[in-house]
C-alpha cells in the first residue's frame, strides 16, 4: 500500500521477548512476522504495517490500537487462551461494543465490533 500524507502507516510496539509476542499474535490474530535481526520483527496481515522492538524496559505508555472483530466473545476467549489479559470488560459505545486487553509484553490494545 502506498503511504499517504496524514494517514497512519505504521505502528511500533516494544516487547521484552520477541518470540513470545510473535507467538501470541500469530495464534490469536494470524499475523505474519519478518525478523530484522535479534532485536526487531515487523508484522503484516494485520490491516496496517507495524513492528515490535526488543526492549528490556517495561512498557509504560503505548498507543491504544483498536482492532476489529465481528465476534467479541470468541476473540476474547482466544486472547485469554493465548495468555493475554482482559484489562477492560466488554462495554457498549455509540456504534458498537469493545473491550481492552493486555498482551504478554504489557501493551494494551482494544477490540471493537459493530455487532
């Protein structure tokens, strides 16, 4: 996809353990990864390009990325099964519902649905 001015084109996160984080997103959301040395991996098949940088620092204040899934209950169970944690239970908002989760490295994301 060609980059456009003022559009999000890449999202980067930190992770203490790249193998653990890749396993979580591959199993949970079927993302694909390409390693760039021992300290960086990029992801695809996610709707937007991004990557994870290996870091020993605790993840403190990342961007909230919101993913879409048509079946919130199902994806919530998949997240839990793959060692993610729910940080905010499913709640309604105008236009849909969503919940927040924390991945194995401490990044908080959300999943929303219009159903």
